[in-house]
C-alpha cells in the first residue's frame, strides 16, 4: 500500500510567549453578565473593509480543550485590536462547554460535537427558540499518538486501531500491526491505552470514526463517554498526551495540535495510508455535506470517513452563541469576537498556532449571516 500524497504537518507550532502572556487573563468563568463598557474612539477594519469601533468589556466562554491553542491565538489577535476587551476561555472539555452554554454560565462555547436534541433544547432555553448559532470554527486532525522508543510512525488499518482501543490487541508486535509495518522493529511491549476521563467531543468524534470505519470490531454506539472499562484515563487533550509521554508503549487519541513529538499513526483509507495533516483534514470537511434539516444559523457537517487521499479522523469543533443577548455590550463583544474568529486573519492565526485547517471561503460566507445577526433584545 502507498502513503498518501499529503505529508505530515509535523508538530504544531507552539503559541509561545504570546500565549503564555495570555495566561494572566485567567480562564476561570466570569459572571454571566460580565461584558460591559462603551466602544472606544479607535476603530478596526474587518475583512470586508468595514470600519468598526474598538470594543471593551469582558466576555467568558468555555468548552473544547482541542481549541485551546487556537483560542489563545484568537484571544491575542482580538485583544490586540481591542485593548480594552478581555476574552476568557475555560478549556473544560466539550461536555462542560455545552452544559455551561446551556445553563448560561458561558456566553459562547466550543464543542467538538454538534448539539443533540436535548442540548439544543437547553441552549434554546437561554437563546430563545431558533436563537442558537452553531458553526464550525476550528478544523483539525485527531492524531492517534503513541510513545514507543525508536518508532516515529506506524501504518494501521481501521480494524487494527479499533482492536487496540478495545483492548483486544495488547502487544506492539501483534501480527495485525506487523503486517502493515514490515520494516519496523516492533517490540513485545504491552500496549497501554489512555483515553479521556471527561465527557469529550474528541472522544465522540474518534468513536464515530471507529464505528463507521471498523463496524465489525467497534460495535459501541458513539458518545462522548469512553465505553471501555479498566484502561488508563486523563482529563483533556493535554492530559492524555501527558500520560502517554510519561509511559512507554502507551497510545491515545488527541487533537493533533497537542501531540508534540509523539509517534503517530498513518491511517488506512482504501488502498493507502494517510498521515495526519491540516490539508488532509480540510479535504474531508470540504467534501462532506452540511447536515440537512437544521435551522438557518446551525451549520453542522456530516463527515465522510472513506474519501481517498484524505485523513479520516478530522475534528470539526463548533462554536456556539445566541442570536440575542440581554445587553448591547455583550452582543457587540460576541459578534465582534466571532467575526474575528472566522475571518481569514483569525483562521490563519489558529493555523499558525495550532496547525489547524482554515475554513473555506464557502463555509465562511455561509456562517457569517448568523454571526452578523447577533444583537441585544
């Protein structure tokens, strides 16, 4: 089998000193009505060339930890243009983000899984019927990452990956791994699976991939809660990566922006193995359809997992907001921040910081009307 034409993006670029300086802003949730302040005299310019007043106040959101590096870059860029504004983001995980958005703790949220019917009802209790905005803000590959001395990359079929994470393939020299890696010096080291301990959209996304790509092996229905007992676990993307780095023979799934120097798996798609890259993940999103039957301002995607030449474990992380907020200051901050987030500048900032795949102009133009509709009421 052949390796895909897409080359691995390598470790994502670190956010560096700029992100570290943002830590002082804090990520603990602020009170729900924390946005305040009048627009300053200075103005900034949008992608369309329209000038808008500099914004002020505080805005708090939270959710998917996969977005953390990108969110630091978005906060930095927005706050540079709006020095009197502070954007807080608590990377509590997708489940925590959806809950916090639904109970009003967060004015915006990030989730690696689309809202289900129950979660949408909770969100509409805050936003009003039909008042929820949901759109892809961050697209990134989910890497299958491992720590095995002397080995940087391995080929694996979907069935092999499913067998490992189920606990049925327990040694690194198992014949299923060896068959697709004839040149690798595989040790007899035991495989230690590390999964997310928190409810996670990354988990749900990874399970959906296994359920579609290896249905005879992975029979559990996808959810944000890991279905296999007795394995090692940790909270958040950084938590599982840290656990894998601390062990030997360990393996996990995590947003590719956080896997650092760990070894990674090239995933079998048809007759080739595809290494993760932002480009290969972007192709999956570009070639997958929008979910049918949603409201005008809900833009979710039905990912196809078997498109030749693409990386099939692509994470589409959604941004959540309301069309209407209680006061104009909050509405202006949410509208301004999300406009920057989806702009070409904002998407490039995320790509530079996290190795993510920028949104296509087609998707951007489809979701901007929802963001532009945000107002006070």
